[in-house]
C-alpha cells in the first residue's frame, strides 16, 4: 500500500505552527484589552470588563449612588465600550405549536 505524499509539506508545517500562535496572541489581546469571551455554536461574544487601572472605580466597574433608591452607576471605563458579537449559526426558529 502506498502512502500519498502531501503536496505542500512546508505549508502544512506552517499551518500547524500558526494555529497555536494565533490562539496565544488572541488570548493575550483579550487579557490586555480587558475583554471577556463567551463562545457557543451560535455566536462569539466579547464583553468589555472594567479596567483595573481606572482611577474612578479602581476596577470595580462602578460605584453606589446613595439616596432614597440607591443604585449602582457604571463607570465609563467599560460601560461606554461596545460589546462585539459575531454570529456563527442561526438560532433555531421557535416552534409554532406546543411540544405536546
């Protein structure tokens, strides 16, 4: 039995080296840019995180505003940044009828 030779062995070698390098680069960029990654079959979702070096919130993401109805005010270090979402597969359509 003959084993076929790959047509581009150098290209296959470069590809196997490039994938782990790309994954490590993406992980470093997410950590440096303070992003949280959520991924599933339907989407890749990047959510901004508060910056630890922010002088206003000190990495907590906001502060409590007192008064009769206390609520948390979000810090602009992360609340002003956009969330990024890449759609992969379409979501399943809801059923018109109940299952039973």
